[in-house]
């Protein structure tokens, strides 16, 4: 949709008519995103919270659970117990990370000032 607004589909892909508006628009979008990210309080703490709820389950917990569901290894096999151990361990670590991230957000909220660390 934005390609049609900022470019001419009848012109070649790398013509000035297509490249210059896209470069300007993307630079503007990145600049605005950077300013908003700098204004967000506790950007690193929010990333930690997202990581605890999003990345840990997607990277460590769900793959081993899906492996056990898909291939159904015997409950006596080493791979089944290894996968179960990985899932339980990283579930606990995810819970601890979520609690720590929320705690850090609460601690940082006491001394928050806009653009204080920039």
C-alpha cells in the first residue's frame, strides 16, 4: 500500500521516482520510531518482560513440547525426559525473568524522567 503511495509502479524499480520517496519515507519512519523508543520509559525493562513472556517460550519451551507431541518418544526414553527437563527448567526461568522484569520496572518507575538517560 505504501509502495503505491510513494512510488510509481510504471517506473523501473530503482528509478529516482521510486527510490528517493522510499528513502525519505523510511528515514522518517526510523527517526520517528527512534524518538518514540527513546521516550518509552524503561525500554530495556520492557524488552526483558517481552523476552520473558515471548522469546523464552518460543525458543526453549514450545519446540521440545512440540517434538514430544509430534514424534511421541517413549516415556522411558532419554530424549523424552531431556525434553521434559528443558521445558520445566525454562518455564521456571521464564517465570523468574518475568518477576524480575516487573520488579525492575517498579523500581525504575520511582525515578523516571522523560529523556533522562539520553
